[in-house]
C-alpha cells in the first residue's frame, strides 16, 4: 500500500478509537503490562517545507504535555532495568512506561532532559558509537540535505547515471521517497553506504559532519550518564541495517558498541536498540545474537505494547513511536493504550517472527 494512504488510514483508526472511547474499553485486554516510548529528536519545529524525516522529531512543547500527562496518570515511569525486573519476576503492580531515545542527538540533552529532570522521569539513550566518535554516516539526513540543496540529483543506479528533477517541494518529496525505498531494498549495507558516499561526494554534502552538528560527543554523554535517571544503551557502532550484514558483523557491531561505551563511560550497557529496527531491519537472527551476547533487553521499532508474555522475547520488544506526524496528546493516549497497535499486530500480543 502506498505510504500516504496507509498513514491516512492509520490516522483514521486513531481518531475512530479515540472518539468512540473504544480504547478505554479495550484497555484491560490490550494495554498489556506497559509500553516503551521511542523518540529521536526533541526540538522546536523548523519552517522548511521539505522535511522527509519529520516523523523522527517532536517539539519540546508536545513532549512536555505527554510527560506531564503520564506523570499525573496511574502509570509508573520506570527505567529499562526496572522493566526488565518486572518482566522477569512477573510483578506488575501498575502499568509502566519507559522513555527511550535512539542515536544520541544533542537536542535530547538540550530540550528533553530538562523536562525529564523536572518530572523526575528515568529514560534511556541508545548510542551509536560512531556518531559520538564523529565518524558515523547519518545517511538518511545526508540524503535529505542532497535533495534539499539541489534541483537536479544524479545517482548511479545499477551502473548507469540517473538524474532526478527536484525543483520544488513535491518533487523533492517524491525523489526522496524513491531513492530511500531503492536504498532500503539494496542487498547489502555496503552497497547502500557506497551509493551514499558517491552521492554526497558528487553533491558536496559532508556526511560525517552531521555527527558533530547533531550528536553528542563522549563528554556530553558522560555528563548525562552521570545522572541516575539516565541509562545508556547500545545501538551498534556504525548503525547498519543488521539484516543486511553477515553473522560475524552483527556480533561485532553489538559487542564492539558495548565495549566502546564501557570504555568511554565506565558502564557496560545491558540494553540494546536495533538500528532502523523494523521487520526488515531486525529479525529472529538478530534477536538470538542479542540474547547470546547477554543483553538483558533489546528493542525494535515494531509498534506494540509490552505484555507479560514478552519475558520469553526480551530481545524482541516492540515500542510506541512518539512521532512528529501524530503530535497530539490524544494520539499519544490512544497509542499508549495499545489499541491502535493491537490492530496493527492482528490482535496478537506478541509478534516476533
Ligand atoms: Zn537509530
């Protein structure tokens, strides 16, 4: 299904659930034990009309409304360690919510941290170590920059140069979606990275520079990590789509990221987030390797709430995305209730295949 249509249908489902009050009725059945919230950027909105990655950000104002509402509710805001303890022991006194951030963006410290501190909310940041090392390739942002700054995009596809016109916002959106989808279906992560290095060199976009512009370095991470509210989790070294690399590379990405974080911050991460993390980016092989390597929990980006049954699938946990396309506390409430994602999961509590 075309993504715009799917988005419209999903929003329709959310509205229908909210206005019918159905989510409160379904809640005891579908709400599970709790939910893990997933965020990327928390920062004030930008004016640009071409923002293909806007679903990865929410404004500080929206974020504070959600946190305030959760604090007032009968939901426990807990750390990943406490969630792990509850899942393993089967003790669920109240429903819980864990707050998690992926990648390690500086805006998390600047805009989200003061809010979380104010309401004393524990949270986790999953750090991709190459971003903190300033060597990472945030290729989805580099692709956005190439298309934003150029009217004609040249890209080598299957050995031939193809040119795309991107003179206005609708054209830029279409070109982004097209190239993004093509990159995602490439057979290997190496192939994707090679294309992006060539594309950014050709259009003079400095890909590693996004790290220093947007991501925390080790000093900034150490300052955050010193707060007992903060858990630092692993998010691999190079942020690859793990299903597109071999077994050995999956192991080394997970192991090395844990060792690098331990060396830099003095704490060995017990929790992991798979990069990209959807069904095509993390599956049974990755879940098993994370278990073998001894991670206590690992999260995907598959949508869903946490059920007691997840104790048998601790390295395949779903999350609820607080995302920029659904910035209303009404949506957040419905999502946390589990009703919307239960529809998505065909009403199966655990969906790990
Ligand atoms: Zn990530």
